[in-house]
RNA sequence: GGGAACGUCGUCUAGUUUGGCUAUGAUGCUAGUCUGGGGGGCUAGAGGUCGGAGGUUCGAAUCCUCCCGUUCCCA
C-alpha cells in the first residue's frame, strides 16, 4: 500500500538504482528535458547554498573576492593552451549560430574558465603591486557527457565554484594550493560529515595544463572513490601563452605564477551516497534545508488546539536560536505518513508532540541517522536541540570515518591488490616510477591512482606490477 | 567504448504477442465525512489520446522508420 512512495530497493543490493531513486524521490533534483541535464529543486539548491555560504566565508577570510564570468568563450581563446584544450575538446558544446545567421568565430559554452579569466587577468595585472590576485567565480560549467549521466555525479552542466589566483612567485602560489585544499577538507568534514583523504594526483591523472594537482578523495559505499575537490598548481603554464606578466620591484618583467581550484555539486552526490540508507536520504544537520521537523499529534479538537499552540511556541524558540525548523501542520496526513516522508527526505531530527507527551511535559526526539527515539523534557529544549544536532553531525562523521578506515587496505602483491579491489577497498600499494605500470594496472583492473598522500614515499618495496624497486605507495581505487 | 531494458493520467501500471467498442486498475489530487502515537476508512468528483514526427491501414497505444528521453550491467 503506497510503499512505492519510498525508495523501493536496498542500498546494499542495487546501489545505482538506490541512488537514482533517492535523489528523485527526496525531491533534491529532477531530470531536465535535455539529455544529461538535471534541475535542482529547492531542497537540493538549499544544500548547495549552505555549502556556498560556508565556503564564501572562508574565501573572504583568506582574501578572495567573487566575480562573474560570461558563459561564452571564443574558440581562439579556448585553444590557446594546447594541452589544456586537447583535454577538453571532445566535451565542448559549440554555439555556431545567432538567430538564422552563422557566427564567424564559433563560441564555446565554457567547460572551464582558465583561458577566459587569464586573458582578463593579463589586462588587469601590470605590477607586483597588483598581486596576489585572488578571485573566485560561482557559476556553471558545461561539458557534453557521452557516457551515462548520473544526477550530481556526472551531468553535462554542473554548478561549481572555480577559484583563480595569480602570484609573484612559485612559493606563494604553492602555498595557496595547499591552503585551499585544507579549506576544502575542513568544509567537507564540518558541513557534510564526509571524511576525505588528501594528497597529490599522479602525473597521469592531474588536471590538463597543471604542473600538479592536489585532490581530496572520498570512498563511496560501492567501493568506488569520488574526487571531491581539486586544487591545481599551474606554475607558468598559462601565464606564458596568455602573456600574464608583471613588473617586479626592479622593474623587470616576469611571468606570474598561478593556481586554480574548484568544488562542484558532486559534493552533494557524495553526501547522498555516504550517508543515505534504505529509507532514503540522511542529511548532515549543518546543510539540511530543514534541521528539525515538528510533528503535532492529536485526537480531539481540544488537543489539536493545545498541541498546535505548544508546537508553535517550540518552533518560535528554535527559530530564535537560528535553527531551521518547520511544523508539519498538514491535516490530511496521518503522523505515520509524515514520519516516513520526512525520513525519506533525510531531516536529521524529528520532534513528536502528542497528548501523552504533554501530560508528562515532554516531547519525543527521533533521530534520522540511527533512528533512535527518546523522551525529552520541554524545559531547556532549545539547548538540547542545539547539542543534539552537533552530536548527530559528530556521530555521522565518526561512523563514516570508521568505515573509511575499515575499508582501506595495504597490500604488497598484485594478487592481493586484485582481491582487495573486488571487496571495494581503497588500496595502498607500492608502485615504481614507470608510467606504464600505472597505465597497465588501470587497463587490467580499471583501478587508478586516486591520491598520493604526503607519507606515500616508499623506495624499499617492489612495484606490484613489474617488481622493480618502488618509488611510492599511493592509494588506488576504481573511480567515478 | 560495448550490451540490455524501458517510455500509457502527478506516480506506479493493464492493454502491445494476434491492429477493432468509451484506454484498465491502484495510488495521489479536490470536496465532504469519520479518523489520527509508524505510509487510515467511506462517499462523490476532476485528471490521460498512450514520449515526438512521419508512414502502413477502412481503423494504430498496438505494425514499420527516424528522432527525443530514462534506467541498469560490463570495459
């Protein structure tokens, strides 16, 4: 009876289907009429806004300012840095017409903004006094996805932010790259309760055009790793073709040093996969559009009035404490229906208020992440809600962290590697410097080097592929 | 990159094999009523031209062609 309102498959049995149903049924997003595009509904957009505001505060505190760039980039600009363009070329959408007329120079819908931004930066920067330049853009990027798309994880247009900075020297730029990575890690852990592993990308997996790329990776329940954010050291790879030069204190012209970095709504996809369960979404409290849902329960008109009043009072008090709270006053629905609906939508804390509770001057708390219920005195309720939400966040984070640790393996042979990979593990394994070994492993197992952690150096082991002396012990996994 | 499945009221769906009456049922929606501590009951009502375009035919949701979109599985 009406069970199909909820998610109809188990997370552990059909992960892909579970994910799609959870996204659509919880009303975070819906499909757009064009292939590969999704629409963010208010609950989904609200989560994005929370992330945005948290990041904006941190960006501002570290001296970054926001700007806005147009969506269209002329072909001549996009192709200026050859490797960079080659990396994006197959995914670029082109605009070739305006009305009935053909355009002379066709225009790309930006797959990323480096070339456009750096053309402008070159105009704006004259002297060392103009540096550092630290700008961030909240926008969308468009990349034609040929492969099967998935809401939030792979779509042809996605929301993201891209930061671009310009510095006088390499040291300052490289510090920016690691500072941003740390800022991202903090945001993901503190807002989304997702534990990540940070480090470098391999030469093979780095951003096209970058000198090197830092990444943070999270492990999903199906054993695949999800890249949650990247921070690139661009060196002078772009400043040279874009003539991004400045006069230093001795009035000598030098090419500037650059970084770029970004996170996208993929973070929301990661959050859904990591925390969700068979009943649907489980939202981390700090980004939940509604943190507390109050369900009034009553039998008689008299109770209805009393309970309505107290629900309203509690709502007001929680609002004063800046908690995102809502009373579910819908009269046509039974409490049981509401419980299930809000659980599917992942609301972290539910407060039930009924006649039995009122008699004892208490309410019932029901937590989404572990489904525990207990009674709470009405006196001092606001403080307890605040601490409960923090506790829920901490529980969710430590649970996720425990799982990540349990699912990280260390191996020394290719056989063990393959066995662990089939178990859906993140695997630490020694590899040599020869790029063919990394390539070969990817071809044979479809696992790649996800991240080279700062402690990954290892010259005393044997490469799992060729048995030569190893150079490092990075983390491998299959990726999204 | 390869393979498979699918598209019919808001949602899930019957009907397609073998073309033929007013396109089936449930759920949701609206109104009323009784209810209400884990997806309520009853009564009445509204809601679809069958993903789109073309074609075959006296007649197409059903057959053919193309297009659009979605899902799942394997590199």
